[in-house]
């Protein structure tokens, strides 16, 4: 069942129009890959460390038949959901085991992100906005910095871009298939980073329930279908873990450790406030990962309850470290250290992020004036805010929010260009500038 709720039909595109759009997009996407390849070549001597090292090692172990065991102890491991490890595992099956070859795959995923986010921008803001988005996504360090480090944020950026695209398609043409796709997309995001399960209540639920032009019974069916699809996608991972741990593991065993590293004296007082440190973890391990996860969460909660007066400032610092307004100079040093990269890279990433904030605000204004819904974009920012609050703050946890940031900033620039041309009374001479498939508020 498909229901079209657009207030006007999509603008038709002549063959020339399509050809011209792709003539812009193809070289930009190609340039994005070449830039990423240059980054890999220049950083070839840098060591992969932190989580990226574990992702790489786990993928190689998976390919050798040792499925999801700790790279250090070879005991069952589910500290993180399996999405990124499975992608790297397929690559390892093809004989690609080295860091450089895994980084090359990450660069290909990052290049795909540039293409998909441009398609999302095309639907939301038109083709000129899509071209601007592709350029920004191609060069923005907040997108490619994770690829060299082999972090799961590489896959998350692609997933959020794709989810944004299907979200706006559903809003324009809600359907049963669309609801199922939303559920599958949510499940895949959760298998990439566990906090993305929040997309279900923060995005999918209001998206389906908010279609008031659709009868209530149909909306209820769609919502149930989306929920079933989320469960079906996640269920194989959950079943796989049933016999490996003492307690049930639905997505990961990582929350307790993250909370414990962010709730102790070092992160409530002193220069590391709002961040996390392994010094906060208990010295002795109790049981397997699932048991220890609960123990770590209990320790974190106990410490937070004992320091409630300090908690508001700590949470503010966590959000500040994530969104770039709390001690950014120190944070860039920390990130460069654990990622094993040059500090100039993390500093350029931070400055680039700041430069996008103001035009992103303009993008919000542009979309509202055009009657295009913005809460699907804000939902990904909220997932970051909620996920960071109880644990630790770090710019890498902002990755999901960086997708709407790039989209909104590009739409803001596009709106400024259009305003300047209108103020000069010069009509756009090129059909490339015509917005297509805008999604109005019914």
C-alpha cells in the first residue's frame, strides 16, 4: 500500500537535466576517493590503535574461524555490535588482512557516503544543494578521519545518510514497504553502533504516527511492521550470543565499561572532566563480559549517585567535548593520541566542524521556510545527546549528528546563493538549480 501526500508532483527531469547533474556528481565523488587515498598514502607509517586496532584484529580472527573473540584474551567478546567487524571480515575472506587494505575498504565506504548523502540532499533541498553537499562531504575531515583509524563511525556515516534518504522518501510517499525499510535501516544502524537503537523511538515512531492523513489502523500496522523488522535484523546476533555469556546480550556488553570510565574522580574533577579513562575501571574482573558489564554499570551509577551535585557540570562537559565547545584544544590532543594520528588532523577536523555550524543554522531556517520537515535530521543529533550523557564525551560520538550537520550547512549555503541571485534579480540560468522532490509539510 502506497499513499502519496506531496502537495505537488515531483519536477520532471529531461535527459539533459539528469546528464548535467551526474556530470557534476561523478567527478566530485571521484575526487572524494582520491582525497581519501592521498590521506592513506601520507599516513601510511602511522599505527592503527585504540578501537580501530581491535576492529581489525577481530575481523581477521573471524575470517580464521574464531568468531567474535577478544583479540587479547580470545574469550567471547561482544563489547561492540558486529556490523563493522562483519564488513571487515568479508574483506579479510578475500585476503585483505593488512591495515592499509582495510583502510582502503574504509575509504570506499566513505566515498559511498559522499554519494548517498548527496542523493539525500537532492531529495530534501534540490540538485544544487546536492552538489554542494557532495563537495562538503568529500572534503570534511569529520567524515574521512575515521577511515584511516578503522573505526565503526565509517560505516555509521553511510548508514545514517541512507536512513535519511529513506526517511524523506517515506514522508513523501508513505507505504508498507517504506515502513519495513525504516525498520530494517534502524536495525542495521543499531548493529553498527548500539546507541542508534534510539532511532526507533526518536525517528521511526513519530515519523509513522505523525502521518495523520493515514488512517490510524494503517499507521498501527506500519509501526508494528517496522518494530518486527528491527527485531528480525538484530535477532541473529542476539541468538548467537545466548550460549556465549551468562546474561543475555541484545546488542553489546560495552555500556557498563563506557559508563564506568566516565563516572569516577578523574572525570568529575580536574582537567579530564567530561571524558573517560581506563583508570576508572575496577582492577578485578567478575565473571564474563555480560556479568562485568552489569558490575561496571553498577559502579558508575553508585559513583554518580554519590556526586549528584557535580553531575550537571559533568554532563555539560560531556556534551561539550562531543559538540566542540568544552576544552577543544585538549580534546584534539587526546583524540590524536589514541587514534595514532597527527594532531593537525584532529585540529582541522574541529575547526571544520565549527565552520559548518552557522550555515547549518541557516539551513534549518531555509527548510522551515520551504515547508520541509526538519525533525528527522534533529533526531540523529538527539541520539548523540542522549548516548553521551551517561558515559563519556568525545567528538567521534558526534558522527551520527555530522550527517545532518553537513546536509543543513549545504542547504544553508544553497539558500544564501539563491537569495543573492534573487536580490540581483538574476534568474537561475541552469536547471541544475531547480529543487527536486522537496518534501513539504502536509
